[in-house]
C-alpha cells in the first residue's frame, strides 16, 4: 500500500495546518518541536481511511517515528481488510507504530503524545478532510477511460502485469490488446 506526503499535493494547506507538538520538561523526550507530517494512501480505488504520521524532529531534521492511525471502527477495518484478527484490526485502527517503518528509540514516547493529540476532535476532523482532499486529487489524476496514453516504449510490460495506463486491469486485458 503506497503512501505519499500530503504536502506534495497541498503545500499551502500543509504549511498552515500541519500539527506540531512542542515538548519541554519531559523525561521521555528531548525538548523541541515535532511535526506531524501526514501521508495518505495514493493507491487508486483504495478507501483505507488511514493516515501515517511521519513524526519529524525539527531540531534533528529527521523522522523519529512513523505512526499509523485509522479513524473508522474496528468493524470497518475487518471488512476492508478481510481479516477480523484483533491484532490486525488494532494495527489498522491505531494509533500504532508502523511496524514496516524504521523507528527511533523515541518512537514509543511519541506514540503516547500522538494518542493525546488525537483526542482533539477538531484535529481528527481536519485529518479526515485532508484524506478526502488527497483522495479526490488522486482520482483526478486517474486517466480517463478510453484516453490514449503514450507509454514509455523502452519498458517492456508483461502480459499479466498491471497496465501502465492506470486502469487497474492486467496489460493483456487492456492496452495490450
């Protein structure tokens, strides 16, 4: 499931609305500002309703944690994923450290701070709005059905690979005909 930064598609909105946690006098975290840089799924026709927060230390200029958060119910994620294992659902619903991403030693403490931030209903509503904007932008980029797309002729596409036109079909069932 590919994710892309929100600020790449909406830099002005991201500049105004990116949440920052300011830490001082905390035994578990160094003082400083930590930006919650949002990333969303850029897969066509996916409706996972999740955000990944790349928790960025402005002081160190690096990502300290990647935290996944899904705002829908466990029932939604069980149906979406096709798996009702409570551990899987807990990871999808979050907030949880993304096990597929590198995490710094500060990640568990940052996760606890994110849990507090996500109690702000207005902020969660903002995340949902950003998700919707992002998904609408992805859909607008999707090629129109029947539109001729010039493919890179230097790349050979296998018959059973996804069609490079973005239709979601196998190449042999789409542009390979």
